């Protein structure tokens, strides 16, 4: 609620980057294709993250449980949903960078190789000053998109990383205590379900951030 203004600016920048790519670089952004790609990926992510939570709830509901799970349930749901949201928004930055780099590599290849064999490409326009200005404008918008993402979600990313790592350590500790028979054996099922979700969040976050870094020309523009 307190950062709605920044969130509105971020969404406007997303839309502006998409608009410039379509009208300046003539990139056909198929919305249905993008949504289909995202739907498959994030359906699996949601199932892995929240499905393990359902498994924990079922185990706790049928067993005699004396922990604090029910008191922390809402916080767990919010934390995991927030992590998925941050991954989703960062994934779109990676996608825009991939499209931009395809055009940039085509320009560099044209300049270096001088192979003008494709009849459907306007090489004169590709090497024009106007086209370079278009690339520069889009790069500046993507750079601004990175900055706004960092400004709005940088602290959330750092906090989620910290909480997830600490949660993994704590659940590993409970697992060892259960193996030493301090707790009943069903606690291992709860901790395993929790660890799966935490590892998935941590892995996907790190992988998406690495993809972002690989697509950027310099590390200063990459969030996290």
C-alpha cells in the first residue's frame, strides 16, 4: 500500500518497453504466447511451493501436533506468494532483455560480417542512425526498469533470501532432532515438505537472477 506509486511507475515502464519494442524494433510480442509460456512455468512453481504446504496441513491435521504452524500459516502463504511475485516480474525483464539482445546481435553481425543475403531485411535501415537511436531509447527504458525494480523490490528480495535460508537451517535442525527421536517421526514429513518448497523458491530466484545477469551488458544493471 505504501509503495503503490512506485509500483504504478514500474508497471508503466513495463508497458513502455513493450510499446517501444513493437513500434520501434517491430518485434511481434505475441501476448497469448507469452501468457502460455508463463502459465505453464508458474503453474508448476505454484504447485511445488503451495502444494507442499497442503501436504504439511494434511499431516498436521491428522496428527497430534503441538507446534506453532497454525499461527504462522498466513505469514508462510504471504512469504511464498511474495517470492513468486518477485520471480514473475523479474522474469519479464529477462524476456525483454532476450528480445533486445537478439536485435543487438543482429546489428553487430551485420556490421562485422557484411552479409546482405536476406532479401526481406532492410539493411540500410538496420545500419541507420535512426535505428541506433531506437536501440538506445529502448536500452535506457530497460535500464530504468531495472532501477525501478531494484528500488521497489530490492529490500524484499534481500529479506526473502535471508528468511528462506534461515528457515532451511531451522528445518534441517528439526530433521536432525527427529532422527535422534526427540520428536515423532511424522515431523520428518513436515520438514521435508517445507524444505522442498524453500529449495524451489531459492533455486528459481537464483536462476532467474542469473539469467538476468547473463542478458545484461554490465552487472550494474542487474537486480540482486
